[in-house]
């Protein structure tokens, strides 16, 4: 089955994964878009395992304060290089995780990693981190979390 460039770009826009990886996943899935997303998810987890022993030397801190000013969260998202830490998508990921933490108020990072992401319940925070590792080609980890609430 021939995979169209439009399908590859659609998958890339949705996942942020490289064009070649999207094309390979679509070919493996015989053009089935949902199956290709599953394949990319599996590869993301494998990619994260391969990079688990790499040193984290950079990162980004994101803060979110809810509009009622009653709850907020700080998240330090670590990566290997400044190149990735300065990436706009990396900073957005850190912010989204901080927003999630403010809403769900996890007790610690381990609990946070197991929670379903509030913007997309089909993914956990761990899935987001694995996906970021695949997308950026570096180890990504939540190195610090703090949730503050008035009550």
C-alpha cells in the first residue's frame, strides 16, 4: 500500500515524531492511522528505556497558578542539553504537566507519572515523558514537583 505524503504529515503534526518514523509506522500499520499511533507509542517506550542511563544536564522549570489563585504547581522537567531545554515544545510540555499537577494534586512524582493526562485521558504523564524522549531524542524526566494549595 502506498502511503501518501499527506498522511505522513498528518501523523507527524499530531505526534511530533520525525517524518521517517511516521512513514515507517504507517507502512507497518498498512495505512491504519490509529495503529500507526500505537506503533509510535510502543517505539517511544523502547526509546526511553535505551536512554535511561544518560546524564541530565539541562531542563526547564514551569509554573502554573489556577485562575482562582488557590492552587499552583512548579515542575522541573530535565533533559540532556540546552538545545532541547530551549525548545518551545519542551517548555509547553513542562507547562502542561504543571497545569495537570495543579488540577490533580499528586503527592509525589511517582503518583504524577501514573495519572491520566487531563488534556488527553488516553495517555498517562509517563506516556507524555516517553513521547518527549522519542520526539527530542534525549532522556526526559520530571526532576522536581511541588504543588501548593490554599486548602
